[in-house]
C-alpha cells in the first residue's frame, strides 16, 4: 500500500490555508479599515498622518463669525454620536452617492480653504500651565563624592509632569544665571523681593525648594546567606512658595519604607538606592501635584509699547491666538475686584511669551496681572 509521506501532507495543507482563508477561520488577512463600516457608507473619509477623518459640514459655519464651513472629525468621535454632523454635498459627490463604499482621499487633495480639524476630545485645549521653578535639591548626604540633588530634582519634575498637564517647569540653570547676573545669591531666592522678580521676569507662579537626607544604605549578611542584602532610605523635604504673595504655602516631605527597597546579590547597595529614590519621588510627587494644582493661573504684562502689549506667557503655557485675558491691577486679584480691561492674544514671541492687543476697558500698564477670561467674557 502506498504511504503518502506525512511531511508532504502537512506542506500541502499549509499551502492551501495560506492561499485561501475560510470564512469561519478566526483570523483574516487585510487591514480592517473603519471606513468599511455601514455608518460611514457614502461619507468622505480622508487619511491624515495614518488616522482616518470624516469630512462634514460645520454646524456653526453659517454664523458668520469666522467659523470654517468644513470640519474634519476623527472617525471614532464621529461614530460615538456625541454630536450630529451632516456630510458636505458637492457636485462631484452627487455621482458617488450610489456607491457602497466610503471615498478615501489624501488629506492634501481633500482639504479646502477654511477647513479645520475637530480633534480628539483628549487633545482639546488643556488648562493653562502654571510655571513652576524647581531648584536643584540641597544634598545633605555625608558622601561628598556622591551627590544626587540635581538628578533627583529632574526625576521629580518628570514624575510631576506625568501626573499633571497643568504644570510647566522653568529651566533652573537659566533662572540661576539670570539671578547671578542681577547680583542675587541663591540664599535670597525665597525672599519676597526675588520671588516677585521671578514672577515679573519669567511668569513663575511658584517656587519649589528642597533638600535631601540620604540615601543611606544598610547592609546585612548572615552565615546562611551567600549574598549580602542591602536596604536604603531617603528623605526628601520641599517647601512651596507663592511668588504673588511672597509667602511659603506648604512644606512637604517623603520617606521611602526601607523594607520596600530591599535588594540582594551583586550591586545590591546601588539597586537599593535606586529603589529608595523611586519610592520617595513617587510618594512626594502625588502631594506636590495636589498643592500646585490648587494654585490659580495668571501671568503679567511685561511691557507696553504703543499698540503692542507684551505678556510673560505664551504657547508653552497653553495660550492660543484669539484668547482673551482680563486685566487686574497688582493687588486686585486676591480681592477679586472687577477686571480693568481686556487683551486679545495676537501672536507668540520667544520661548514662552506673547503679544496682544487692547480690546476694551482701561489701558493696561506694565506688571498688571492677567487672567484668562471666562467663557462668558470671551
């Protein structure tokens, strides 16, 4: 009896499966484009940076207030049904209504003058970011040849940025150089005079100053252990100062649990240190974010030249062209007095500054406080 070699049988089977996949097979080849969904039939879909958008009519386009006539809405948002949009009707589209599949076009070919994107809700304008100066920590470790102050401060800033989108850390070396050129020492940085200068020159809302104790390492090794065991402990203390009032708002501290930093084996002491630093930073960053998020946002008029009003906040802070800010005299913000005037942001300048035009109320002066106008005010 002829025996068909088993390896030939397997090869033939695999070849047949690779050429045609039955309908019941759980894995199907080919990209599952969202535009094939029935909800998108006869809709014009464009591909922009690898993402699909639906071209629709702007419901507010007829208001005559500079609104674009066409919007590009991400497919996921369009399908969510949170807003009702109508597809645009062009003469060239009439002949395509009978087709059963959506039309794909490159973004450049599909966009018209006045078109605008309606972006994801997660990418809608975020709260304005408050500028914070985090100094390098004073390292009180007994090991003079092994300091961690600057590195831990940078790691803390990274962790705070991960937890909050409303905080913008100002470059500490830049501020340090500025103060030294002005004849100020770092020991004066917490004085009301220097805090006010940081506010006026950089728009800094709060100063975070701190120091370290540790990390201290403890090693143990018993007769039964082949490798020594290490644990480390680190204490970080910070103070938060308000540049507007010149006062210390809060003092925070964090100490890692020593048992959680335990490491064993080669380089156990260094590994224990790294764990202690990560644990202390994680604990401190939570409390620091809570305190900084409580602060109100404001900036200042840096200079007034003719019709141009220069402000010490800009694109990095989160301001947008067309935003309106209200003007308050120094000392009025805490009292919540009525605003003195309004400025509209017209352009950006430098790293994080902007230029605006006076649109109402009293004419602003240098050092006036600025706060984003409420929705009603804009």
